[in-house]
C-alpha cells in the first residue's frame, strides 16, 4: 500500500490546545477503484490492531482490510458472491468489535426481498464466517451492530409495516453472531411520529446496558432520541428525546447520531440544521434516565458559509474524540476534536485537521479509541481512496479497554444442561442471573471465591444473562441452558 508520509510528527492545531496529540503518518488502506471507497468504518481488535471495512457503491460489495504490522493487508471480500448490499455515501454496512471478535452487518438489495445479515470473525478480522440471517422480515434497512464483552451480538435495523408505513427500529440478539438471532424487539417504543426513514441509527454497549440512538420524525421535527436496555438488549424501556434543537425540515437529513457509553454517562454527537447551517452538536445525559447535561454546538465560531456533517464519537471514560467532515470554500476536510477531561472541555480543547492533503475532498470519517490511541479512517472522493491515520495522546495514562481480571474469568460449559462453572472470581463479590424478560432470578454473594458452580437445573431451558459484579466493575456473560 502507498505510504503518504514517512515520519511521525505533530499536526498543527486549528485552535489552542489542552490535549497534545502525537500524529502518525497517513496510510492508504485501499486505492483500487475496482474495490470502491464508500463510507469506511474502523475498529480495534486485540493488541490495538485496527481493522477497516468499506463498500463499493457500484457493485454493492463489502471489503475488510487488517493492519499487518507494517501496512494494511490485501482487502478481503466478506459478502457472498452474487449478493448485493445497500451502500451509499450517507448509509452503508456497519462493523463492531470486542477483543478479536469482529462483526460486519449489511442489508441485501433489493430491499423488497433482501434481508439483514451478519458475518463474524473470531481471529481479529483475518477470516470471516458465512452469512447469518438477522431477520426474516423483508423491507428492512440501515443495520447497526454492537458486540458485548461476552461476545454476544446485537443488531439494530429499521423495519416497516406493509406499504412502507410506520418505520421504526428493532434490535435482534445472537449469543455469538455465529448462531441464529432471536426475534427482534421494537426499540423505538413511545417516540411520537416515526423513525426518520432515511437516517441511520447507532447502537452501543457497556456491560449489560445498551443504548439505541436514532433520529425521529414527528411531522418533520427531526430531532435525536435514545432508547435504553438494561438487560443486554432483551427489552428496551426508557425512550426519550435527547436533542432540543427543534430542527424542522421537510426534506430528509440522511444523517444519524453517534454515541458512546462510559461509567454512568452517555456522550453523543449529531448534525442539526436548526441554526440555518449544518452544524455538529454534542450532548451528554445520564445513562440511566437520559436527563440531559451538556447540549451545545461544537464549533459555534466556524465560518458562516461552512458546513459540517456525519460526526462520530469514540472514547473511554473522560477521554473522547469526535470526527466530522467539514466543507469550506469547496475543500472538504476531516476534523477531530479531542478531550482528556470530558465533554465539558471539548470547546476549549484541541481541534485538528486529520487529513494531510490541503486540497482533498475528504468525507465520511469514522473513529475508534483504545488505550490512548485514536484510530481514524475516511474516504477521499478526488483520489478515490480510503485512508487511515492514528494519533496518541501525549503522556496518556489510562485504563485498559478490558480489565485483565475480567478477561481472565471463565464460564463453561456453555451451553449446558444446568450446571455452569465460573473460574477466576477473585475480584467478584456478587453473581446475578437474569432471564429473557430482564428479571433477576438468581442473586448470590460469592465473597471473592476462586471458582463457583452455578446451578440452574431447576430453571426452564433458554437464554440467560450472568452478571459478575466486583467493587469497581461489572461484566456480563450470556449462557444457554438446554
């Protein structure tokens, strides 16, 4: 692959900085026009290895390329021969990862007969499984995926009533993405009107909590809403508006929200045209009741004739970054706002231009964050290429993406006929088991035992969630009882 710059350097700031980033050289992920360059996504796998996924609009195929230590490897087509998927500059396949589990989801076309599918990798994106059907419902679109710490997979997608009526989002669950998905549950609930039928959604996970972010359409009021699940996607309860810009537009925005869950907060970003111009907005809420905290325009001082779109957020705890595309005077650039002290300081912290070419037409950025590293990818329309760049936070002191004690915990056999062994529980004080309705059916203090036998012999066959709770963490694992 072509390398753009050969040395490590600091990119000049657009504004005064509180967070200093060390920028690495820019890499070309793909420049083969036969493979396309539409709407790339990036995730990190074990040991912070980045994986980039993208699509080609003209032949509707999906490709993945994995970092090999020196460059990005030969692209791997992950869609079956003969299958075409929905892929446009404003909405395309999605990808998520946890550890070495990588899942790609896409919608086959034509959508009147095509369905939603996933393909799964358990080796960090080197190889992928055959397709697994997410839903039997036709006329579905905009799949979004998240992977939980126990490697269970949740896919959100838009579905309709017959006649393309009442668009809404539903979420389907799979134990591991390799087995079948359970019947999807409606997640947009009591939101007035309907889901914006041309706006992709975003689904995110932290422990057993999931949040679906979507743009609603209530008689052309197209604000952002959130829906919370506290049982790893088995049900969605709290559904609230988290966007007070009151943007009323008869045309379709074709732009959705992006969020991240950390501790007890939801941080999110979206585009709104309520000011008369397309502007990136940022907000925060409690992740329990969605009470709005921060809510503001990210760069209110931007030039009047500039436009912004497609913001994506990623981070961990108080460290976060937001990327977006920004168009001024015919030049489209990828911008990054970064903070190491929470969302409140984003306006006074660093804003960088990510792409190195000053005359490019860069679009559709995506970002992931792990252990002090921002991984960023985007497409360039002029060169018809996909690029990747990473930046590390100088003097970053953080917490590993997954606590090593949590990683060491084992639960086996799974599936089982009722007896499950849990090992390496030295830091665990409580075990809870929830049924498919989210009800706690089992709760036991374990007093930091090294191992524990969980006996569910007297409970019905089915799927259950095991929550392991320590003094400063909780993690969930999904089990199947025969």
